[in-house]
C-alpha cells in the first residue's frame, strides 16, 4: 500500500551514503527477455485452453466431481500467479521511470495483453457464483475444496452485484481504455510536472519536500510553486476526476450499489456500518485532535494562525540533520528485532537481497509503496529516500507491509492478498515500534516534546487527514451524479472539508483550493484512504494490548499477519479482545492520539 520526483540524484550521495536500487531479475531479466515473450504467449494459450476445458461445466463438477473442480481452481490459481508476475514486473519497471517511452510502452503493452488473456478467465468466477448455494455447501465438505473456502465465500459476497457474462466481459476489456487509461494519464502528467521554486525547476516530490523545510520562506515559495503549476494543469486534473467519477457511477449503477463507497467496502470485506462508525468517531474528535494540536503548534512557532505551508513545518530545535541510509536501516531493524527477531530477519532480506529501490530519480514514481508481486516471488519496496526522520518512518512503514506480504504469501495467489482495512496493520505497527524505540532514547524533555509532536502530526495525517480525504471523495462522487463539476466546485468542496478537519488555527491560504489535484489515491483507488485511519486506530488498540500483554502476543500477532485474506477482521481481532464493530473500539484508538497531545500540553506548561 502506498505512502503519501526529484531532480536526478546519485545513489551514492555523500550525505545519504550508498542507496540501494532493486534487482528485478527475480521476476524477469529484462524488458525484452525471451522469458517475458514466452510467458505472455503462455498466459494467452493457457487461458484459452482453460476456458475451453471448463466453461459451462462448473455446476456439474460441483455436484458430481468435486475433485475436478479443485483441479480447475488450482489451474486458475497458477494462471493468476503467472499473469501477476508479468503485471508486477511491468508495473515496477514503469514505477522506476514513468516518463521513459520504453517503460511506458512496455507497461501499456503488457496491460493490454494480460487483459486479453484474462478475459478468457472471466467466466470462471462468474460461473462459480451461479452454483446453487446448497450444491456449493455440499461440495465444500471436501477438504481440498474446503481449503479455498475463504476465497469462495468472498467471491459469493459479490454475487448480488454480478452482471450478465457479456456485460462483465465488456467492462473488463474496456478497462484498459477506460479507467486504466485515465489513471495512466494522471501518473504521466504528474511525473512530468515542473515547479519553479525561486528560479529552480523541481519535480513534485522535491517540491513537496520543501514544505517540511525549517525556513518559512522556502515553505512559502514551495507552496506558491505548487499552486502555480497545479492551476496551470487544473483543466486536465478536473477532466480526469470528472471522468473517473462518472465511470465509477456507471459501474455502481449497473451493479446496484446503493452508496458511492459500497464497492470499496465490499472489496475491503468491511461493513458500511463499521466504516461509518469510525468516520463519525474521527470527525467528532477533530476538536480534540487536530484543532487542539495545531493551536499548540501555532504557539510554538510564534504565530496566531499557521499558514497551510506551515502545517508540517519542523518545530524549533527539531532534528533536521540528514540521516544516512545505513543509520535508517539500523534504526528500523533494531526496533523490529526488539519486538521479534523473526520480524527483523524478514525485513533484513529486503536490504540484503535487492528488494528495495531507495534513490529519488527524475521520472520515478513519487511517494513510497510495498508491492507484493506474487507469492512465487517476493515483495519489492519503492522509496524516495531523502534522509528526513519521516523517511525513516516511511521505511519502517513499507517494510511492515513487506513483512506482512512475505508471511501471507504461503496462502497462494487467491488468498494471500489482505483487505486494505487490515493491510495497514503491520506497516503502522512497524512505525510504532520504530517510534517507541527512538522515544526511549530521548534524553531530555525538549527532545521528547519534539518527538511526540512529530508522532502526533503523523497520526493526525494518517487519521484526521485521511478521513477528511474520504469525506471529500464522498462529496465529489455524490455531487458528480448531478452533472460535471467545475474546478471551482471541486476546490470549494476541498476547502470545506479541510477547514472542518484542520480547524481555526490554520489559515487556508489562497491557492490551497487546488491541492486536491495531486492525491493519487483519489485517482487509482476511490475511497481507499479510510483504510489508513482504520489501520492506525486498529494498531493503536493493538499496541496497547501488546504493552500490557503477557508472553504470547508476538505469536498471535504473527498468526494475524500469516492469515492474509483468509479471515474476516472480526476473527483476526478476537484473540486480542478487540472488536471493530464496537464504537468504543474507535474511541480507544483515538484516545492514544489524545494522550500524546495531553502530554504535549503538559510539557508546554512545564
């Protein structure tokens, strides 16, 4: 899962030390490797054979020959792994340099060919869902088919929203020229943008990085540069947003989803009521969290109100030194090891085996992510490491994802993927381990205050900001149903939710109305963002259990991660005495942030 491009930078920067670049040869040797061509052909050939062999026969097999149905599912699983390997390789190559024509072409060509191949597999899940409930229930008594029970149950939850086969086929094939094409336009546009900061031309990641610069004038110049370029490209981003929102509305209407976010809830295997309870709890807590914290921060910076470009400004006396890569590695692995040597060992593989791409390069995808690829290979981590404390936390976050993906891998291609609501569990937990490790080393109240403030900001960005994003998306998608939205209207919706979430201590400066344009989650994964808040609140509660727990917590925690997508959140949290359907669960998670702000107020008065 991603984390929220630099001018060319050497991987052996003197300040950062040597930065690793990933080795993708575990997937394929090169773009033009014979193995790529062979596997693309094999994907299409085997998919066609699969369709010929099984189409129209699944109900009969479920009734009369369950062993044959198990063979079919295993063949389908093998094809998912083969095609997933190709798509993962193309995606990672593209992420290395989204503006390189060769990478763009390769990415597009692979997507098209895999879409064609997978169209021959589309019948399989649709037909499985048409099998009578009683027949399927009887078939699942076979232990070999029963192995796939979690996957089959999840498939059948989508049954009410399934369309006639040919319509499903059309939706699938047109995705490359529909939403997929608009996603790619956004990525390539964003990667190619330049921002003029005081006469220096920078890419977006580098410009955003200046918003955490200690110098107020640099932060302001960066914000103004972002505003200028965003406004110059507002027409493109407005069209992309309108088109994708309409595309989603068409799909939701055909599938009879009643709420704009219901398809996301289904994919996340979480009930709408649970998400609504979390969103309500967070919004009710805005005054106790973000409003209160930013009032404190304004005071610390000697201001009545913070400007939008001061929101993430470092505090006076904060540690703004550049943290070399080797130190970041040691910090994270040491924190992981204190919790579990096994966790540190798995994370260590990413460093030792070339699974991390850390340098910031021109054209490289911004931000950070851990890509699970396929269970037959291993995950890869992308960073844009710049030596800030936040970059160390991002490393801890993405390695948490990586550990989770490695542990879930044995479930296989169909059941290894974890719903977004639980996918943040290991990543946020890894961040918390790293933070607590650093906090324990704080040797005076001022250092402790700065570290607590940094953590409070990260949690506000993860919980408050992401729920504000979710609220914004709901407004955009709901309003879009009444017709196209102008850039001014989208900006107005953006400012309304930002004002509500940030509170009176932050002035919404002119130009900030265009800052919705650069958030990739709105484009790639509508309503994805609430998963961050879900994960943070969940981990806050989980970490409280850990701190009070007797021996055995680590084992239960690893069981949670190993489960991948095989269990519902209620089953996974039960061993820890946690229940996400209980409104108090969310209040408990939010109280962790409140207590940090309480301590900051006490330190401020000391």
